[in-house]
C-alpha cells in the first residue's frame, strides 16, 4: 500500500510531463524567438498558453479536459 502512494500513476506522470514541457521547452522557445504569446495543444484536451505581461514577466495557463 505504501508503494501505491509513493508511485505516481500514469495519469499523474503524463500531467507532470505536460506541465514540464510547457513550462520549460515551450517557454524557452518563446523567449528564444522573442514572441509575445504562444499556445500549444496536444489534440487530446490539454492546452498550454504562455503570454508575456506588460512588466516583462510570463503568465502560464495550463488546462485539460478529462473524461471520467
């Protein structure tokens, strides 16, 4: 039982992987190409939006649709 708690399930791992991709790879791409905003969509309900704010910071929104 303790092993179940310690091991993330596949859905949790996928969610973390998507968030990492958006916050690292996509953000780096946006910065390298000096873009103001970028939207990525995996085609399966997950979406990431990164926008540069007027202060020069970055706003990151990550959404997902899950079928239960």
